[in-house]
């Protein structure tokens, strides 16, 4: 999932923190449509621990309690002026997630 994460304009963290409204909306949509286990990859520029928050949103909004979600993080490394070339030919690729069980290990 790659969505816009602008800086918050109002409320706590205004002008500093990331606005995760689009991320939460995407998670709610994924949860509503999920009928079997999913691997979700966050590809947006998001704060640390966003995966845990998104996992909670997914679980709360999925009608099937048997559906498992594995959230992986694949952070962007984009520099102003070279963002397009950074996306198309990155000089590094990181991916990580929980490896607490077999599904998590397989996902990573």
C-alpha cells in the first residue's frame, strides 16, 4: 500500500506529525474485502510503529476473525530532486516485519 501521508494540519502534532488518514482508510477497505489471509506491505513514508496501528485497524474491521494479516514495512528512500530515479532504481531495498510465527517468517 502506497498512499499519501501529508503532514497534519490540525490537532495534536499539527505541522510535524504524519496524517495517517489515508492509511487508515486503505486498511479499512482491505479489511472489509478480506476473506482469507493477507500480506500487506506498507510502502508509504510513515512513522515508526505504524504497522502495529494498521494491524489493529485491520483486525477490528475484518468481519472474519480467522483472517490473519502480516504487515511488512518497505520504507522509501527518496531525496528531493531525485525522487523518480530513487523509485525506479533504488540504491537499497529494505523490508521487515514481525517474525513471531511461521506465517510472519514466510511473509518476510
